[in-house]
C-alpha cells in the first residue's frame, strides 16, 4: 500500500498545446493540478497551508515540452519567478533536453522515462488499491453516464501515512494519450481518469487533510504564448 500511496503523491501536471511554426497549431489545453495540504506545527498548535503545484506539458505533433514546477518561497507560498525547469523531447525517443529555466541556452540530456517517473508522469505505474486492505464502498454514475466516481475505504491497520478514503473520478472524455493519471485504469474503465482525492482523518496534532489531483481542460488564447522562451530557438 505504501508504494501505491507514493505513486499517488507523485501525480501532478498541466498538458497544453500552442503555436510553433514547424508544428500544426492547436489551442487545446489539459491542466493537471495537484492540491497539497502542508502541516505547519507550533509549540501548542498547528495549521495547514494549502499548496497548488502544476506541471505544464505542451504537445506539438510529436514534440513534447514539459514545464516543471517552479521553486516556491515557503514563507509566502508563492512561486519564484523564472524558476521553472523545462524538459523537451520527441515522442518515442528515449532522451530529451533539460533546461534549468526558460531563458537558458544550455541544457542537459536526460532519459525520458526517468524524468517522467520522478515527476509522477509515468502512466503505467499507477494501479487500484489492493483488495486485501481496501474495500469499494460506492460506484456512482450521473444520470447521463458522463461521470463515474469509485470510492474506496481503507480497512487495514491504522497508519497515519495511509489515507482512510480514496476516490477515483472518471469521465467519457479523451485526454492526451502520452500523459495521464493512469493508462491502465482508462483502458479498464473505458473512460478517462481525471481526478483523484485522498482523505486523511485527523491524527494527534495533524488536522483533517485532503489531497486532490485533477485534470482540467482549457484553451490557450494567445498564439504568441511561447515567444519569450529562448530555449525554443535551439530545437
């Protein structure tokens, strides 16, 4: 179960497409958001800081550009400007170029699988909770069968590192096939997993927590969105 929880905690991202002269333009975007409650403890009290992380993935034909999570200033919980690394690779190639920030002209060559795995973007690593420690307590569908919610409750030994409830949200929508929350679950359910929630009960000084991982479709309105990214001239 701890391995399953680790995979859940790794999941993050945004998937988008926009404008390059050498690739067909598309303004379709898929935003994947990770909402994480972080406990802050004092001598006689505690509180939660809610942090939202994203990874941006842009698709242009066979080209994939991943904008990784920028540095975060802990005191303000705000992103540090111009601190997002970028990773660029072509579909079906095993290595890509890693830029430490958008204005870099130098890069490192990294393995695609390693980069995807370390950022929770390897869709073949995620599975359902095991039946030994988890029970499916509900599988609800809306009246139009557009969305399904499967809810699992933990029945194993008490462990503060394990959520007491996990919910999986599926919908009849087509997301980017290269990235996703779980390719195997999408195939099994014949729909797209677009959201996961993990609920943790209150434990000692740690308050009730909810982790959320969600895909959100949107559009890029500005066709000049990438013109300020110097590293694109090196592709």
